[in-house]
C-alpha cells in the first residue's frame, strides 16, 4: 500500500507535470496557430498582389506581342524595298557607265570649244586693232572735211562780204537812176506844158525841142528797161542767196551728222569688246542652261540609300561643261566676228553715204557755181562800172547763214 501510495504520489506529480507541459504545449500551439494565421493572411495578401502584377505583366506582354507583329510586317516591307533598291542600284550603275562614256565624248567637245575660244580671242584682238585703225582713219577724214569746209566757208564769207558791198553800191546807183528818171519825168511834163502853150519860137527851135524830147524819152525808156532788168536780176540773186543760205544750213547739218557719227564710232569702239564678250558669256550661259536642262531630263534621281561617292562631280568651269547633242549649231566664232564687222563698218558706211549723196558730193561745186556767178555788165549809158555784181543779203542774213 505504501508502495502504491508512493506510486500514486509519483503519478500525481507526473500528472501535474504533464498537465503543465500540456498547458504549455497548448499555449505553444495557440501561439503557433496565431502565427500561422498571420503568415497565411500575409501570404494571401502577397498572392493577391502577385496576381495583380501577373495580370499587368500579361497585358504588357500582349501589347509587346502586337508591336512584334507590327515590326515583323515592317521588316518584310523593308526587305521588299531593299530588294527594289538593289535592283535600282544595278540599273543606276549601268546608267552611270553610259554617262561616263558620254562625259568622255563631251570632254572632247569641250576641248574643241576651248580651242575655238582661243581662236576667237586672237581674231577679236585683230578686230580690235582694225577697229582702232578704222577709228583713226575716220577721225582724220572728219578732221580733213572740217578743215576743208572751214577754209571754203571763210572764202565764201569773204566773197559774200564783197558782194554785199557791191550790192549796196548797186542799190545806191539804182536810187540815183530813179531820181534822175523822176527829174526826166518832170522835164517831160514841163516840155509838154510848153508845147501845149502857144509860142512864137522858130521851127528850128521847135524841132530841136522835139528832138531833145525824143532823146529824153528814149533815154527814159532805156533807164526804165535797165531798172526793170536790174530789179529782175536782183530778185533772182536774192532767190539764189536764199538757196545758198539753205544749202549752207544743210551743210552745217551734214557736218553735225559727221560729228555725231564720229562720237558714235568712239562709243562703238569702247563697247565693241564689252558687247562681244557679253555675247560670248550669253552663249556660254545658254550652253550651260541647256546642259543643265539636258541633265535634269536625262539623269534619274538617285535614292538616298545610294552611295553618294559614286556620283560624278560636276565641272566648275563653264568651258568644261559638256555640250549636249543638238546644240552644235552654235558657232561663237562666227557670231563674234560678224558682230565686230557690222559694228566697225556702220560708221564708215554712214559717212560714205552722206559724203556721196547729192547733198554732200556736189555741195562744194554747187556753192562755187552759186556764189561765183557773174552778173551781166550794165550798158555804158547807165554810167555804172563794169564789175561783177554778186547778190548780198542783209548783214543779219549773212551772219545767220
């Protein structure tokens, strides 16, 4: 019993220890359960977050898949475009070879044009020298004409001055004749009055008076006829003087025309080189524009993907430009030579036209014939000196002419 009691006490202690241990285990289990619940809640929350993130990632992947499909389509398009460009590059290479051969041919043409330009420059220099000589000759001709004209004009003015003096004397003598004629008329009237009156004169005295009257009438008629003739000659000489003044005016205009031609010749000599060089530049610009137009029409557009190093450099010098087919009719040499010849011959032909015309060729001969014309001498009974009577207008008219 004693042993049983010990065992019971021992069992009681163990039971108490087990209860205590069981309680501790229960507490530990509750604590672990709470921890697991908390961990489970945290895991559920994390799972939800991961699910949301997964859905977002799936959407992003769907968008990227669409971009990938679009890129695949673009790649296929680019591959097709690349194939087309490769074919185009092959065509352009073949065309480039053709252009190189054409450039070689145009280089030969350019060389020929440069040679022609050198020849044109040489001929242009010769034309300039010829033009200078022609201008000197023209100046000499005009100077000689001016000197000759001034010399003859001085002689004619001297003759006109002498003729004016003679005309003044002539008019004075005509006035005296008119006074004498009036005196004769008065005497005639007196004689007629005496005849009408009865007189105791003898027959001889009457015959003498009749003869004297007859002589006076005859002298009166002669004076009247001479006065009429002198008046007629005076009118003719006045008309000739008017014609002379008109021709002097015409000659002055011709001289002014010659001076204008000389000034034009000087201006043409100054502008001859400029005009010819301008013509050559215009032809060069026309050739350049035609070549550029020809290149624009015939040369295809090079794609941006083509190697730019394969393009041929364009010549910078205008004379190095190739001349396209169809422009070989341009002959700058002939054009410049024709221009120089026309300009150099214009002034000479104009001067020759004036000098050889009716108003210029016969001018000095006509002046000599008009101013040097002689008047018929008066009859002895007029008591006028037998001298040349050359018409002379008023001093104002002479100075004006």
